[in-house]
C-alpha cells in the first residue's frame, strides 16, 4: 500500500511540520507515504469571479499533474461526504482488497478547488463543515490515516 498526499503550498509553521513528521514516522510500519507539493497560485485582492475561476483552474491543473497515474484519488472537499474515522479505515481496507495499491489524497490551496479536480476525484470527503487552513488539514489528514490503520488492525486508537 502506498499513500500520496498532493497539496498546494508549503508547510510554514514548525508545529505543523513537527506533527506531520511524527505521524509520518508512526505510519512507516503500515504504509509508504509521500508528499507532493506545488507552489500556491497568487490571487489579487477582490478578484472577479472569472479571475478566481482562472486561478483555481491553473492551480487545479498543476495539482492534478502531481496525482500518480493509476492511484485512487480522494479529494478533501468542504462539500464532500462526511465520514467517520472508522469509515475512513473501512474505505482504505476496501480499496486495498479491491486491488487499489495506491491511494492519493488531494488538498487544494487557500482559495479552494477547481471543478476539474472535483470531476477527476474518485471520491470527495469532508473533514468538517468548519473551515481549516489547508496547511492544518494536512496534519489532521495524516493523523486520520494513522488512526485508520490502527482501527483496521483492531488496535487502541483513542483513550
């Protein structure tokens, strides 16, 4: 099993980098994980709808180029389906049993996702109806992936 996380932007805050590094280390016995990043697109203040769409499209095209061929693409999307930790664990197990040896999670940039990304997704999930920074969601995602593997193995995953 290989998991890729494709995301816009670099992680700037040390506490987020440290948390991501910790869960990446914890995941080593369970899966191979890689991070594929692009630079975020710039957007001027108060863009027109057409300007915003153009920026999202350009960023989306660059993100999609990073998605490994043949991987199952799960896009983190505020309007995606809400799932529990147990359901994410079951999803990963089911994909593995059905022959998907590579799963890619995609996190858009600060301005959201292009329609092209939504259309390309094999599945879209939402972590919450609340808004999180796209950098913070990377830490939440990798923790949930770790939790999913612990659940799958019947190990204690919360106290």
